[in-house]
C-alpha cells in the first residue's frame, strides 16, 4: 500500500478569520488535486482549536520542545521493543511527531518582518533547519514579508531561504525586501493572496434589507501605528460609520478577529447608533459570503479587503502595512486606500463616491476584470506548489 504524504500547514490559527480562511483555502485546493495526502497542524492550548482540528480531520503535531520531553518520558516508561508500536498507537488518535512530516506549507500571512517580534524569523530559521535535516520540503505560501533591517532578522531570513524549497512574496515590496537580503534567487516568486479563489456562503440569517455597508475594524490600527494615528483611528471609524448611516447606507459592523476588534465594534456602535448590528460569525465561508453581499466595504482587516475585492465589491481600506496599498494596486483600485487623518470634508467626498451609480458601476467592472487576472495568477501559484509537492 502506497504511503500517504503528510503535509503540515503552519502559520495559521483559528482566532484570526483571515488566517483560518487561508487554512480552508489550502485544504480545499489540495484535497481536489492530491489523493495520497494527510494533513497536520501544530495545536494550541485552546480546547476549541482541538475540536476544529478534529473536525477538519487533521493530525496534531507535538512541537519540538514537548516532543523531546515526551520521547524521554516514553523511553523511560515503555520498553524499547514497544516504543515504535506505542508511537503508531498515538497516531491512531491523531498525534504525530514532526519527523513524520513530508511537506510543510507556511501560510503565516504577515509574520516575518521587523514589524513583529524577531522571534518569528528566529523560530522559522530553527524549524527550517530541522525540516531540512529531516528532508522535509518547505514552501512559504504567498505572504507579506519584510523589511529585514535588524541584524537578527537579516541573518534569519538568509538562512531560511537557504533551507526552504520555494517562497512566494505576496507583493512587489515584499519581493524586493527578500531580494535585498539574498539577491535574485530561483526559489523566490511572486503570487497574490490565494483566498481569492474561495467562494463565500451567504448565511440565511443575514438581512440585506437592514445591513448593506460593511465596516470591518482592526485593533492593529491602534497597536501597530504611531501615537498620532492610533489616537485618530477610532474617531475616524466612528465618523465614517456615522456619515454612511446618515446617508441611509445602512452600515453594519463585522468582527473579523477576537475580543480586541469587538471592543472597537462596540465603541463605534455606541457612538453612532444603537440599531447598527454587530455580526460575529465563526464560519469563515459565511464571513466571506456576508462581505460579498455588501453594497460596499470599509475594511481595516487585510482579508476583509481581499474578500471584498475578490468578489468585486467596492471597498475602502485603512492601512498599517504596505500589504494594503499593494493589494489595492493589484486590483487597479489604489484610490480605495484612505488616510485616517483625512479632513472631514474630503472623507465625506470619498464616501459619497461609493453611493454614486456611475462610480460604482465603473469600479465593479474594473474590479471584476482584475479579479480574473488575480485568480489566474493564483492558479499558476498552485501549479508551482503541486510541482514541488509531487516531485
């Protein structure tokens, strides 16, 4: 009987709905194209994550630290001749070791950069060294990367590129950050965010007559920007939502991640109008379906913006990273980027455009055209990934 490949998906979590959408996109595509594969993920301490992992039929991997302690414990408890049998027994219950993994797909989204803790790059460097030693193929799926100005991150990313098989930058800025470190390299390619192929599901409870214009807040706009901007973000979101509400645009707030975004959602609702609905949907396909049913979107979440543009929904975006402006550039809709420090009269003019029929029709037409281009690029990316997996 042919041994099935074990593919580990790393860099994803269930708290960030954009991250979970990437996980679902990977599983959907690989299940369609690979028959001899099983999937694994690094679990967290959260019981709800264990339930989701079980529902997805994925193995859970003991991380290196816990694995080493576990093996020492086993070797002292289990006779040597039963050791392998015991590991096989654990496998029946969905637990495997990282050395069992054949392929790693990293879908971190945006983790390897000076924007984040240096431990992100450092940890990936350590893991990539182990994977290379185990002859595990490693692919970094399309994600935002860099800058790498710190000495630690610069050294780490250099080693990472050496250890992995394929890296996809999600935009030209990320690509150039990589090239600045390692030079031109055949391993490094560019491809768009791959959740653009995923189709959403409009939930039965969603009322389009009540909820039309989708507002998606993001706490990163407070903890990842300078002091001036983080103080202006919430007033900007409140004023934008209030203006849309007063125009009869029927705004609603969609929570895309965790408790922090919910705090912002409640602040916006309290300051604007109590009959604005806050939607907390746990199913990522339904979240995309809700966005696809909106008349327009104001998103501070990257994957909220992807879900809008990839369904040809006119969208504005605030930004704390280059990934937003580059995404809008991919869709030839750079005017969708909005500065939170914009004067009120200019903000109102910008929002007014999204209610003008000619502007909406031309925007939808332009987004649809570029939407097709981006999806073709994603298909090419998957062809490259499958070539490495099957080689």
